[in-house]
C-alpha cells in the first residue's frame, strides 16, 4: 500500500484546491501582526474546508454528501470574511487578499456545482 493517493477523495480537484487554499491561508498567517485568535480561526477554518470535502466524500447518501459540501462552502466564506477584515485593518496586502479571494471564488464555484448536482 505505497500508493500516494490511497483514497478517492484525494484525487478530487476540489480537494486538491482546498489543500492549496489552506496553504495560502497559512502563508498569510505568517505575518506577526495578526492576533493569535485570528491566526487560529483562519487556520482552523481553512483546514476545515479540506476536511469537510474528505468526510463528505465518504458518505453514502446524496443528502449527507451535500451537507458536508455545503458546510465546506460556508467555511470558505468564513475564511473570506476573516481575510476581508484583515485587509480592512491594513494587516495584509491587497495582493494577498486578491490571491485568497481568487482561490476562494474558485473553490466556492466548484462546491456550488457539486451541491447543485447532488440536489437533483
């Protein structure tokens, strides 16, 4: 069992993009001007996106999968709100905000399409 992608969810583009999003959020948090509680919240929230995608992928019913993907999408929005506030406070550059927003927008769109497909 030496396969790199042992589980099906690891092959999903949305999962790979969620991991990249988490990495970008972690990089954003390396700034020492960010309060610990904000650093903790963004770190946990951005990690939660990947975790909800993975957990939802393991569910058998469409309703259960839809619920986890909906939670993942809402958590992307939580991350966007945190980054927006950090930007308003002048704690991150416009470039960093733009990068995170672009990644979040793509994740949100993919998750929305997955949720809509599970609604049919």
